[in-house]
């Protein structure tokens, strides 16, 4: 069953991790429905990604993002299947 989820990531040093972050996200483009990024002057960036996919796909994306140095990630998943 597919779920809707929101993945929120904080890039604590975008200059060092943004390229790898974008590569990982691009590799999951099939489940991504929207993305919003907000840069901050303090050397941080916040990215929110809306996805629709199987729970395994969502967890895989979250895990790969979480393994990137200088990135913190959390995911909220819908309780309802679509």
C-alpha cells in the first residue's frame, strides 16, 4: 500500500552536503510530488519533500538522507493508505 509522507531535512552546512543530498533525492524522483527549500543566512537550509510511495521506498529515502553528514532528517507518514 502507498502512503503520503513529508520528509523534513535540515542541512547544517549546505556547502558540504547539498550536492550529495540532491543526488540522493534525485534518485527517488519517481515518488517525489513536491519539494520546498529555504536557505538561511546562518549557514543552514531547510528542505521539505512530499512523497507518495510504498513505506519501504519512503524509509529508504529517509535512511539515505539521514546517512549524509551534516544532515538531520525526520519523516511524518500518513496513517491512511492511498
